[in-house]
C-alpha cells in the first residue's frame, strides 16, 4: 500500500472515542472523502479507505480532487454520537479550512456533518482559490439545492452511490452474458444497500436476500424492496412487522448461505475473509462497501474465478455527484445527475472487464493499473500565489 500524505490522530476529551484523518493525496490543493463511525474503526482501515478514495477520484475522472478519509472508533447508535462527531470535526477544522473536504460515510449522516460545518461558518470545505471562484460558488448553491430533492421517493444524495453500484452490477452481468432475472443478495441495508436493492429490482433482478445489522430476510421469489425501504428504521434496519408471511427470517450471519448469482456487500470492510470466502456462491461480487474483501479473502475469490467489480469502480456515485455539480460538469437536476453516474459506472465497468479479459487478469489487479493516482500536490497554502492565478 502507498503511504498516505498525512495521518492525524484524535482522542476525545469526554469519552473513549478515538479517530483518525488520513489524507492520501491532494490534487490542486483539494482532497475529499467521508467520515465513518463504528466501534471497529482502526487507523489502518482509515488509511486503506483514503487510498481507495484516491483511486476512486481517478475513476471519477476528477481533475480537482485527491483522496482522504476520516474514521471514529465509537458506537454510532450511542446517544452522544453526534456530540462525538462534532468534537472530532472541530479538531479537524484546521485541515477542513484549507481544502480537506469531509463528508459522511457508514455511521454518520451528511446533514449532521453540514450542520456542524455551518455552525463554524463553513458551507462546504473549499480551498482559498475555490472560495474566490464564482462558478464554484454557484456549484455549491446548486449542490445544496439538489440535496433537498428526491428521485424514486428517496433523497438524491441517499441513492447516488447505490444506483451507481446497481448500474455497475448490471453492466458486469451483461458482459458475462448472465441470464435474465438473476438472483441478488445484498449485505447491508443503509442508504447504499437499500437504494442498490431498489435499482436492481427496477432493472429486472430478483433480490432474494437482504441482511442488516439485526437479521437476514430471504425469499426465493424475490423480496418487495420498496416495502422494506418504506418501513426501515433510522439505523437502516428492517421492520419484521411488514414482512410477507412467506419471507424467511434468519440470523444475519448466514448471508453467505443464500444461493445467488450476484453478491453485493454494502456495509463494513473485510466481511469476506479467509474463513468464509470459500462459502461465496455467486459468480459475481460487486463491492458497494469500501474494501469489503480482506486481502486473504480476495485471494481465495481470485483463485475461484469469481468476477469482481471493485469498490472504487462501483461505488463512486456520491463523489461523482459532488464533483460534477460543484465544478459544473452536469446540469443541476436529479435525473441529469443519475444519468451521468450511470454513464460513468457503465463505462468504467465495461472497460475494466474488457481489459481483464484481454489481459487474462483478475479484475481488481487491472483496476489498480487503470485507475492508479499519479498526482500528489501540496496543500494550496503551500503553493506560491502566482502559481494559482
């Protein structure tokens, strides 16, 4: 793994929470990534995620942004989780103020991050030159407005990643000449997993299993994804009161036991590992979560000949949404945003699978070649002002 440009460690003054900011690289003085909160977060995980973000921005065709990530080791369900997040972001303000753009990730909400930023006079983190660019400022206004819009009954920001994953999955399955109505299992039912399940069902796939933090629900004929979304709780967990009588409810640890064609891990990292990778029944894995395969698990998947659309190819929807609107690459309306993400995810997935077949290599190996970051700029304040004009 390439070393990050900088790693900052934080220790909370009021709880046992611990957190890290890892900046993998700057591009034109700017870097972006989410902030996750979960008891299992580690420094190594945050560094790996920051590196994945750097690759993701290349896949996103960004010319303005490098990759970073923040993580807090704390229970996101705790009553004081927001207060912990606030204290962490306050500690990171010197970096945020010069162009480290932190958003949300697993266990945090973007509206909470923005609320904390706004408390300190920050709309969206920008570099000094971006703050003086009227086109960027207009892009921020457009982005803020789009955050209030919905598509398919869900907030746009809650679907862009999951929809992108579904488009990548569909493109890969078509490349494999897969049969229609293929069976899909989705692990994780937060915004990403739920919106991915919805789009997969809209595309004609049969979602036969969904697991969340509490349970696994299955149905060989296919689950009613819309009903499950309509009645999930604030933590992304499904409500058994709205399950059909013929649904089968099982422990969420059994998600790999369900026969399927496409497997979409959408929650934590390293959920497919050395102890369970041989249990994968799908012929295609599409990574909606960041780094959901451990290195040992990934080697087993490669040896078994299972195809993979890796994370930074499949789940770039949120950062493409941000990048494309802030920098004026798409018209600021929900359908244009989704269409842009679909076009990019399908193009990247097709290119990845074409090259992997041509080179007779594993898709992940090819992805790291195609989308390798090549730019490591300095923070903008370290660049002479005349170089920015």
